[in-house]
C-alpha cells in the first residue's frame, strides 16, 4: 500500500492529489499540463491586471510575476543607459547607418569622457604635488 493510500485510509479528509506546493496531477506527479507534463508558461501579456486584488493568482505566482517584471525593467533600464552612452548603437544593431546627429553626439560624448579623464589625471598629479613633505 502506498503512503497516499495509507494516509487516505487514516484520514479520509486528506486530499492526496494536492500538496502544499500546489496542485499536483495524479498521472504526471507534477503541476502543469497533464497531457504534456510540462510546466505551465506565464500568462500572455496583459492577461492579468498586476495590481488587481481580486485576481485569483496564488501568492507564489504573483511573486514570480513581480520578479519577472523586475528583471525586465532592469534589462530595459540597462538598454536605455547603454543607448544614452552610445547613440549610434541602436542603428548599428539594426544594421542601419547611424544618423549624422548620432555620430556627432557620440563624438561629443567621447571628447567629454577624454576631457574628464585628463582632468582626473591632472587632479591626481596636483594632489600628489601639493602633498606635505615630511623631512
């Protein structure tokens, strides 16, 4: 006799098809699609209102969705930061010739970075030169 059958005989109110981790299909032993045995995928975009309190998603699903959205937001933010640093990157990534404005912007950014680097070096040299000398 399996544990599930013994548990059912000892306590008929116990649901052996489900556990604390979520619904388990008796044929596959895992949550997900019983025909394929694969985990269910995320719902299509805008299938759930993320801030809807009456949405019937479990707390674990809501947390997983929040983590997924947070990762997407971080990726979009990084892409935006990269686009600001390299104005020609978007055109080049799509196989297009960057506009003359984007090329000029990138040259200006490169010149500013070089100027800042030189200023930092000069500042470090000045700091070193004005260091008090101990005899």
